[in-house]
């Protein structure tokens, strides 16, 4: 299992915003009085960041990521399986131990699509509470999208009037349309009930024919049409001034493969640019491979090998619907958005300025 952050590696350069830092302790006020944690439990992954505040943001001091496949089989059964519960509770226990060891005093632990859908979610939450002492909060698809875009905002270039941000998850895909105007940013979101796990379970994740792959792309593309029409995104793209930003295991994996990394390196991937031509060429190459061949790539590995082609199909549908030409890759998202919100809330409690 992958037990370190971002494909087996604690993030380097984890600070968001920069600036000097102070020690949390007696007499500290606002953000400076706490150590923070953000936990994101998705359909496929369990991820944690632990951070200390800085004047401009936060500095990551610990991290964890493990593929748990909480939503495995959910589409067919409607429930979280005992095996998936066991894997996930074990990973959450590791997170809880890290939070205790780091002296976390402010945390938010969010759960997304699988917990929104599972008929036995209450039993799962109770088991998590009993075995790890963690309280999970099920957030809406809209809040999930807003947290993701908040965490990714530093990667939106200043000259972009509009940004299309997407997060390809295990059980759903979140799309965010960001309009930057003189009166501030306006954001709208949509959640498609299609993710890498749900798609791979329906179409298969080993040998994927061109026909099956085309069917996956077409299915996703149909789901994008209402969001496109609501905002006239295709017309905006044709006129220029739209940036595309992807935050998900799919885009970070493709970026790592494109860079031919000997092992996944967040510092090389986060903030990098990937052209659509390169992304689609890599997707076609991965589709033609066997699961074992994909698993041999150090940026994919055994645990992603049967899911990455489904992610490629979702990405291809997005690229073909909105041909921006290139996208920026974000190895950040919900957790960073949660941490930023926790910092702001701590500052508001005492009226302490974030300096």
C-alpha cells in the first residue's frame, strides 16, 4: 500500500503562501495558537495533511495517503463492503495516530461521494468513531468542489478571466467554472456521478478495447453538456482567456508518466503544464497496455493500474468538450482548501490579524 503522501512521497515545498512562522503555544492568538489537520476520505483514497501556520498560509509538517477503495462494489450493492471498511478504518487509524503525535488542535475530517451514497454509511461512521476516535463529516458535492478550487487557486494564472477546474474522483467528477470579475470571483459547480472506480467497474480495467474506451468517453461527454450550455464554456474557450486546471490522481499520474519520472515527484508535477496532445497520446498508450504493463510504471503502480484508463477516458471527454489546448496539473485540492478555511476561522475567533 502507498503510505506516504502523493504516490509514496511526503510533499516537498509543502508550504502554501510562504512567510515566516511562529510556534503554537501559550500566548499565541488566532491561527498561531493551533496545529491543523485536514483529512479527505474519498471513494478511492484516504489522504491527510498536518500543518503549522505561516503568515501567508501554512507549512506541511506531516502527510499520509493510502488507496483504500472504500467505494469498491458500491455501484452494484449500494453498500460499503466489510473488506473496504476494514482497509479504510486501518488507514484512518494511521491518520489518527499522526494527528495525536503532531499535537493537532484543529482538524476537519471530510468524506465525499461513497459516504453520500452508501446505504450503510451510518454504521461505517460509527465504526470509525469507535475504532479511531475520528469524527467524519460528510460534505455535499458543492462544498467538495468549492474546497478543491480554493486549494488550487494559487495555480490559476493572473491573466485568466475564466478557469475550468476539474477533480476526477473515484465515485464522481467535480467541475468548477470560475469567473473573475471586478466585483470578485463567481463560482458554479456540478458533480457528475462518474468516477474512475464506477467507470472501471462497468467497463473493466484490464484490457480495454478502443470501442469500450470510446464508449466511456462518450458517456462522460453527455454528462458535460448541461454544464457547458449553462455557462457557454465552449464559446468562452474559442474566444481565449480560459485556463484549465486538473486536480486528481489521473492528471498527476499522466504528468508523471509524461515527465518520465523514475518515481513520482510532487515537486516536479504540481504546477506543471500538460498539453492535450501529450495527454491524449499517453492515454492511448496506457489503454493499449495490459494491467501488468501499466503497474510496472513507477508513477502508476499496482494499485492504480486498473483505474487509470477510466480516468483517462474522463479526461479525454473533458479535453474534447473544451479544447483549451493544455491544462495545469495540481497535486493539491480539498485538503489545502480545508486548511485555509481552518486558518481563517481561527483568525476570526480572536480578531487576530493573519500576520
